[in-house]
C-alpha cells in the first residue's frame, strides 16, 4: 500500500516532466517605439489573448499521457546597464504571442534571440561572480488583489505615474559587470475554489448567510422533520414555520464603511476577470568586486508599490531565498552555495514551484507592461526607425 501510494504520487510527476522536456522553447525580444501612448490596459488585452493556451487535463491525460499546462515566461533583464524585455514561449504559440503584441503595439519589433540566462550556469556561484535571488509570494489569500494600474493613473497625461518606471530606472543605472533579472511565470488557470472563497468573503462582509445545499433526504422529508421538531418544541416556545420565520437583519452595502466598500469592490473586480497561476522571482548577479546588495533591495522596494494594507501584498519566500541567517554559523556557506545552485536551475529552467499564487490580467498588466512615453529610460532597447510594408502596386 505504501509503494502504491508512492507510485501514484511520482508517476504523474514523471510523465509531466517528460512532456515538458519535449517542449521546444523560443526566446523573443520585444522592442517598443519611443512615442507610444499605450497604457497598461493594452497589456491587459494581450494577457486576455494569452489565456487561449488553457487546456483541461483530465484523468487519462494526467496519469497516462502526461499532459502539462503550457506557460509563458515574461522577463525584464538589466545587463550592464541596458534594459531588455523578453518573452519565452513554446514554439507552437509564437504566432499567438506576436499577433497579440502587434494588435496592441503595431510598431513593435519582435525577434528571436538566444537565451541571455544561459551563461549563468557556468558563472554563478563562483569566485568571480555572486548571486542573490528572491522568490515572491502573496501575503494574503489569492482572492485579495494587489494595487493595480488604475490607482496610478490620472486624467492628465503629464500626471500619470507608470509603476514600471522605478524598475527601469534601477536597471538602467547598473554598472558593467552587474545584472538584474526579473522573471514572471504565468499559466492560465480554470480553478474555481479561489473565486468561491472570494465570493464567501464578500458575503461575509455583506452579512449574507452561506447557502447550504440540501441532501436528497432533506429535500424529500424536510417538511416532516420540521413538523416533528416544532411539535416537540411547542411545549416551551411558539413554533415558527420556515415560510413565516423572520429574516435575520443583514448588513446592506449602504451600511458598510468606505474601507469595507473598497474591499468588496476590489474582490469583485479580481474574481470577475481571467486569471493566471504565477511565480515571480528576481536575481542580482554581479562580479564579486562590484557586488552591491543595495541594487536587489531597490528592486524589492519597487515591488512594494503594489502593496496595500487592507488588501494584498508581495513578500519574499524565506524558504527559497539564496541567503541564510548569519546567526546559523555551522555549514552556512555550504547551504548558501546549494541554495544558489538550486535558484539558478529554477531560473534557467523557468521552473514553476508548487507554491504558486493567482493574479488576474489586470494585476499582471500592472507588474509587467511596456512603458508609456513619459518614462525616460535612455538605455532601454527601443525601435529606432519605423518599418512599413512595400506598396501593393510596386513592380517586381
């Protein structure tokens, strides 16, 4: 029985890993023109298009064919002060990615490039290079949203705040030999449990009772049971039939405080949109003589702009960090070396962890989008000249 349970646990994992190894991946670099006036709303539409890769993995698909849900890796890289935007995608979805991006950014250039993270395998950790990495998770339940781009927008274009600007500013000021990589793994999810929990939280704030589904026994003999119960209790209290019972006072939306109203609206907005399972990790890699941990702290600070006290927030996963508390002296360096190696492998393989969390397309568009025209990042790779198709009447 023990071996059978062990087999049931490991067999689908083996099939899934085998299926993932067969996927042919492409790394695409995206260059955006300087004069775009698109807001993160455009990126939200792109993510809605990416949701088309959702597949349903049923019993035989999981335990016989080893089907796995495909995913994308959205990446921002600061390499020696230059800023790059990448998307890593299975080859079969290249047309989907290009079509969705060109639909919102017609002048964007998309080109296939080599994996920039490949050289990391031989460089870190070593005597010449060091790495410090962080895996992010949500501080609260999935149905609670982070701060999204509508909170940063103003009616006047000059007053708009682009949340991606702080990231680009940090990446563009890196010195030679310094690198910062930010990785967002996203896979569409059709799960309903987190939406149901969100609806339960809304009902609780509104004072609504949770509806309990009746069993077939209650449906058939409910009235008889109610009659006997009232007959027994009639000696001590006046019986009240279900039709005549007074409804309990419920807290209406009008009686909620402004803070409670904002929470209800935020949860309703999140559970009403398409959603993805997400892993976020970022790393600072630099030469040992130029290593400056303040750069990683700056990225952590940039992620805090999406945090709210009454809703949700990002925090680091202590169990996956590359560094260990200095107070733990025995074998600390060895443990840190092993953690760094594991982090590099997760980054290179774009590996999903078990501890994923859920963000909807509005939240994803907030943390990953192409900057608006007001963001001045001089070292960001952009389209320097517009390209056009030749006229139809051109003689050949």
